């Protein structure tokens, strides 16, 4: 009942030409796959050209961030409606790199999530604990705080436009994946928490992605877990072949 979603976060990689070349190479490799929702998230400068390149294909596009105001004197920011205008259907919000390097907080995640949804984007809201937090047994507390803060005040009806990505910070870009059981344990916790906060129906329909060194050789084990509904992929999404192998798991 929950369609798997596999999203590729290209981070700060690739020129416009390289981005277009990557989706051009990816298109035929995933063309037959109607069972997975496929999303790529290029850098801002490549959005329009990638949008043109994926027209008519089964690939969708996300921004890697957004601002919460629609317009105004906010130098350097990009509003959700402008991202929609550039061809995005999704926005990644609250990635751990934004939390770590750019002062993103649960409050800004909340504002951005509400603004993205209001503009008609699907918000991919990222949560995850650091290594120190896991080692001091605070994983569930951290996730609970992030989810309560990030999704505060969001109406039940809006959840059709929300996806949560669980990304343990210690597994991002490190080659260390959470084991299938470790990931499933947190995903189940998130689903129960969402059921408690927003109702069982919302929780049952909510897609929860896993992110953190997902590769073609570990995606299958993760995807067979009952509460894992897809993946947010960094490094392995930068090559068409490996991203396609993950999409076609
Ligand atoms: C990410 O950027 O969200 C990510 C999970 O990266 P990687 O797959 O490289 O760990």
C-alpha cells in the first residue's frame, strides 16, 4: 500500500551539463520501473535544465532545501513556489548536513516543511541521531524531539505530502550502514510515534525512508524490513548505474 520512494541527493556535486548527462544516462536504466517513485535532487543551478531533461520520464525532482517565506528581502534564499516553478515536486528538508553546518533547527525544519507543503511540494523531512547520541542511548529521544518539533502543528490531511527520512548521522557518507535490524527498529519507533501524535491512519500511510550509505548490495535487505519504505541515497546516486541498481532493487 506504500509505494517505495528512492531519492538521490546529489549534494554539492555536478555542473549543469554533468547533471543533465546523469539523468540522461539514468532514464533508460529505470524506464521500466513503475513500482518505485524515483526522485533526484540536483544543486539549485541545475534544477531547470534537469527538469527539462526528465520531462515525460518516471523521474521526479527535489530541491535539497527551501526557505519558508514566499518572497521578500531574503538574500540568497529560494522559496518553495519558485522551486515548484523550476520543476520540483519534492523538497528535502532538514538534512543532517544542513543541521550540522548551516544552523538548521527543528523550528526551521517545521517552518520549511509547512511552506513546502503549502506550495504543493512533497516534503522529505530528515531526522537522525549522531554517533555520540546513539552510544549514549539517546537515539529514540533525539528522534522523538526532531519529529515533534519538525512536524509540529501539521494537519493530518497534509501527511499525503510528507515523507520522513531516517538518516543516522554516523552512517551518512561513512560507508557504515545501520544494520537492517537497527534501521527497522528506529523506523518502527517513528511509525508508532507518528501514530501517537497524528493517528494510526496517518502512520500506516506514511513513507519512512532510510538513508546512510545505501548501496546496490545492501538495499535489498533494508527494503525487506516492514517499516522501511525507500531510501535517501547520497554517494551512490552520483552514478547512473549504481543509482539504477538501487532503484531496481
Ligand atoms: C545522504 O546524503 O542523505 C546520504 C545518505 O548520503 P550517503 O548515501 O552517501 O551516506
